[in-house]
C-alpha cells in the first residue's frame, strides 16, 4: 500500500490515478488529499462533483462515471459514504474500477478503515487505499514534518514537540498553525521552538478542543461563541466539523462499548480526561442524528458556496441547544 504522502507526490508528478479509495474518518485528511489531486487533474475553474450515497442513486453516479463527453474535459467525482453501495450497483463499481474512464477521477470515501473486509478488500487489487484515519501522535509528527518540507522548510525537534503539545488534537489543527508559522518565514528557514511559543501566546483565544469540550458538556451558547471565534481566527468549517465528528464518534463508542480502555481517541487531554462525564450529556439514541447532521454539514461546506458560519451555527444549535 502506497502512503498518503507518496500518492500526493505521485499526483504532483503528473500521475493521477483514475480511482482512489480513502478510508478513515478524518475529514481534513480526506479534503486535503482530494484538493491536492484535484489541483493536478482538473483544469482551472473546474469544480469537483461531490455526491453521497445517502442522497444520490448509485446507478446514476456510475452512469455519470462511464459517460464520455463529446467535448472532452476532465471531471472529479467524490463519492461520500461509498461503503453503502450494494447489490448490482456494487457489482457495477467493481467492474468499473477494472477499466475506468481516463477522463474521470473517482474518489471513494469510506468512514471506517477495514482493508481486509467487504468492499475495501474487493477493491484492494485495483484501487490504491489511502489511510485517512485520525493520526496517532507519532503520525502527527510525521505529518507536520512532511507538510513543512513540501513548502521548503524544516521544523526543529523541540519546536515539533511544543507544537503538538499545544495544538495536537488533529491533523487539521496542526496544519493550520504550521501554515501561519511558515507564512512568516524566509525561504528555507526552520520553524523554531521560540516561534511556536510566540504563536501560541498570540493566537486565537480558543482552540478546537475548547469547542469539543463545550459541545460535549452541552453548553450551546458557549459553543456558538467559540465557533465564531475559531472562524474569525482562520479555522475552516471542515476543520470544525472534523473535530466535532471525532468527538461524537468517540462519545458513541464509549456509550456502546465496554472495551474503551487504551483506545486512542484523537482528542486533546483536557477533553479525553472528561469523556466519561461528558458522555452523560447525550443519549445513545441521539447519536445517529447528530452524526448524520455532521455529515450533511461537511457535504454543504465542500460542495456549496454557503458560508461556514451559516452552516455551523445552526449545526451547533441543533446539537447542543441554546438553553
């Protein structure tokens, strides 16, 4: 299996594959990969098409993939919830990946990483599997080093430790803060510990984990204020949805499993240390609707011109309320 970064490097070298399978629940890593490949594959000003098997017929999506344009031109189709494809449509997809349309790039997105099961196993021989699970701490280090290197910089070991201690709750958060640091550097200059410490002092009043904590404790007014602050300081809508998805997925796991000890949550310590108490703020029966609302918000942010605030504020209210 090629690594996440290897496949991006391959795409930047002009070798974009006709089908990719992204498996794992980190929307930032999904979105970053799609954007990097789209930048190489799609002509300027061409929008990718985002579909979901919750809302779109699989047969229609496959027909669109097979169709050849009389006027040429490339198209990227991002299929969310691809694990839900079934029946004859599933068979048709397996046939398609053996002889894909060279003018189309299909991104199959699946929330669970299960390369030895079901459709992922069936696709394994024909489609590269891209691991988009929330990174473990050592993987976050590798991600930060890779991100800096791709932009012509290095990050000193102590600076890397300080960065992850401050904002290491997700790949998206690490990337956002590292981007700010790099934007002020001269070509080839390294990120130092002093730079990271200064950024943390001067940066946003709130971090993503503050929002996770407020949402988990069902403090709607506080969560709305934090969401607005995060957006004002440059956090993206998809980063915020990713953080909330990680939170509620973990809360659901704790509510329904007896084997939670030792499981990596992808959450900062101030949140993970309180998860058991936080889990009592929500009923298990509420979780499917909350996760579906998060998926809908992610789709809106990625495929429509809606502002992040117009999507996220109603989302926060629908989940945590206003008391």
